C-alpha cells in the first residue's frame, strides 16, 4: 500500500484528500477514488490535466508513496494575452502621466 494525497482548488474552496492505495495505482485512479467529484461540481476527471507536485503527468502515471496528485482546472484566460493587456494598460498610464 502507498499513501498519497489528491488536491483540488477553486479561488474560494480547496481540498486535500489523503488516500491509501495499492502499489501500482495511477494518478487518474487516485483522483477517481478520492471522491473529489462529489465535493466539487463540474470536475471532469476524464479530461482534466493532472500533476504531481506541480509537474504535469499522464493519467496513467504510476504513483509512489507520498505523491500529491493535483487536479488542474482549465484556464479561463490565456496568460500571454493577460500579460499583453496589462503591459498595454501600464504603457497607456505612463503616456498619460507624461502628458499631464
């Protein structure tokens, strides 16, 4: 048996669930057996991206004792586009400050 954790987080609610699994269990099996889908509406484990301590892994990744499986939410905005927009706003503010 191995001991693992499954983590999922929303901006206002998080869960870290501890599990005991048979050796050879996969990341997807841990997520499924954790009960995370009962705690959070809309979690689609079949299509979710999974990770171990911040590193993306395949659903079939075999877990080791002490691993933390993280279930990632889909991005709601492209980080590159967000940075571009923030830079454009900062540039505009600087231009307005110089004009005053």
